[in-house]
């Protein structure tokens, strides 16, 4: 069966087989003179002689056609306008090739300018309004300066980063922890479609592969590998974004972190990174300075830094309630009532109105925070 495969199809097969990870694949290709067809035609003895290849992997490789339907995979790729970019292709992200264990190829939907420098903006799925706003603003400004924004299309910070790049008319790449025929999370379907039109959606996983605990760290290493810098906007100490930051640091890439409130777990990871040597960034200029990037004098970057509050007119109580949030404070309705000497009903009604204007939001713990 292997004799019917060409080089690219053989790479697709190897990439799609379970129990054969990227490090093992690299060792196999090294042992077989970088010929994927030869790997699939290899005899059991030679396969087992490769470091890390056990009986299970050798059996899967020897009987690959029972485990991966290459014809069906190619048909589905064509139907969805998805292509496979091999590591040896010119279109493969250049910095990703320099990683210790890059994927042998990427499924790719869309286009992006390979000459653009890439920056990753990542963070927690449970983002605060502050984190969401910062991610969006940084992505927008960096996009206007010619950077491609890379993230994982997860809820929270990732979504905000992609949206900021799109709103600025820039390019963004979403790296998924599942096959490209699966949109995860499902509520990001429209975002997926927009990115595929103006940027690209990428994955190392075959079609039909669902996200799991193993696939997300693998996705994170691709995000880090594509970029010259990783910016963590919000993350818990044990958050997935810390894995992305670690991958970046191990590959000699810049790691930056945005500080947050010391009493919020969603900023604990960022503070840990800063203690460990990551660059603290509080503005786009901080990022550019760390990258030794000179902003073109003729370039005008529109930073959407003005509060949305400027769009509205407020009565006295609304202004007083908003003032309670100055400095980034979190407030309970009862605290606001006591501070302003107003009834709970008055404060609750005012908070509801400000929520409708998207100026404050209620957190899961009952506290309110301002946008």
C-alpha cells in the first residue's frame, strides 16, 4: 500500500496516525533518510530500532491503512478548501521550523503573509473586562503596525485578540487544538469564518480529531513556535497560557506579561511570569521597545483606548456609581449603596442600566467590574 503514496500523501498519513507523535516522527524520518513513504514501508525490525518506537507504534505504522483513510481525508480537505502545508514547503511558518519538535505539517485554511512578523496574544478563557479590553487594544494596534496576531481561538483573551486584529483590518491566525472541520468553541463559528477569509486557521491535527487534554498543549507549542514574542494578558498560575509562555521561553522567544490586580487569580500567572523574568508590558510602546521595533513616524495607530462611557450621557446617580469603579475596583451592590447612601433598589436599577450599556459587568462571585 505504501508504494501507492507520494511524498505529501505519506506525510498526511504519518501526521494522522495515533501513537506516533512529532518527536517520534522526526526520529523515524531521520532513520529513513527523510522519506515518509519509506517509513510506511519499513519492516518491523527497523521500525523498532528507532528510539521511542514500541510495539504499538510499529504495528500502527506497518498496518497504517487500517488506521487512516487517506482517500477520505483528501476528499474532505478539498470539500472544505483545506490544504496541507509540509514542513519543507515555503509556505510553512518560518519560525516554527526552528522549534525542537515542530509538526511535520499543518492543515491550513486561508492565507497569511508569511513575511509578516507574528506575535501571540494569549490568556485565560475566564477573562475579566479589563483583560478582554487590553487584549483587543493590543491586537488592534499591533495589527495596524504590520504584525500578524496569533492565538488559539479559545474563549476569553484569545477571542478578544482575534477580534481586535480583525477590527483593525489586520491579519490573524487561529491555531486550533482540533481538526479544522471542528469549530471549538462552537460559539466562535462566525469568528472562525472571518479569520479563514482575512487570515488563516491552522492545525496539526487531522480532520475529525476532537480537542482533548493532550491536544491543547500541542496547540500551544505551535502558537509559541510561530511567533517572535508571546504576550500573556491574563492567566492563572496553572493556566494553559503558562504552557505557551514556557514553550516560547524554551525556544528563545520573547515572553511578555500584562500586570493585573494582585487579588485576582486571573492575573496570578502574569505576576509569576514577571517574577521569573518576563517583560512587564503596559502599553504597545513597551512591546515595541522589547522587540527593538521602531514605530514608523508616518504611521498613525488608532488605539481604541477611550472608554465606551464617552458615548453616553449620564444622570447624577450613574456618574456616582461609575466613580466607584475608578482605579479598577470590584464592587458589590451593597457596598455601593452604603458608599453613596442610596437604596439597594436604586443602585440595582442603575447597575442594570449600566450593564445594558456594556459599561459594567457582573462576575460569577457577585462583584461588578467596569469595562
